[in-house]
C-alpha cells in the first residue's frame, strides 16, 4: 500500500491537519511537533485529538512528526543539549496521543568534539528516552554531504 501526503501546518491542531489532508486527497501527512526554528509547542487538547482520531478512522497511513531543526543532541554547549533532551522527551510523550506513528529528528552536529563524542551524546539521549512501551517509532535523519 502506498500512502501519499504532504507537510501540513500544525498551528490549528490535529483535527485541522486531518481535514486539510483529506481536502488535498492525502491519506497521510507530515507535521512539525513544535516551532521548527524554536522550542515552543502548542498545547494538546484531548478533544482535538479525539476529533482527529475520528477523522483518521477513514484509513490514514502512519503520520510523520518532525522535531524542530534546533534540536542538537550532541552540541558542545550543555544548554543546547538540555533543550534537545527536554524537547525530545516531551515530543515522544506528545506523540502517544496519536499512537503508532513516526517521529523524525536530526541528531545534530558534534561541532568539533569529534564523531565518537557526538555519537556517545546522541546515544545517551536515545537511551534516556526510548521506552519499550512507547508506540512511536523514532527515525534518525542524517544529513547528506559534509555534516558533522
């Protein structure tokens, strides 16, 4: 089965995303979990989730939620890593409102600390947050080219 969708704004909530996808003829969609260039996340209202789940009964494929671009799990600065850990953990909790979907994130850049240290820091964040009982599949998206 092939599912086709687009990136849809999450600013008006889950039900609005579901309606927009149907309007476009899509049966899946991608969205940012929070501001893609910042850290703020919209409050999730259960009634909005319930409306979306009713819309999704029509046969949506898995959704792809994208973490903000500012998430850098292996940054040199502790406050940047702290934001990454907190946003990642919060996003995974939030994803469980719409169970069984995908959460995509860029691991970040080690910014001169070295590949081994970068991998250690990313692994540490993943190990702290991934739980057997979660229904969300985490996707790690690397960058093509000369990233660090």
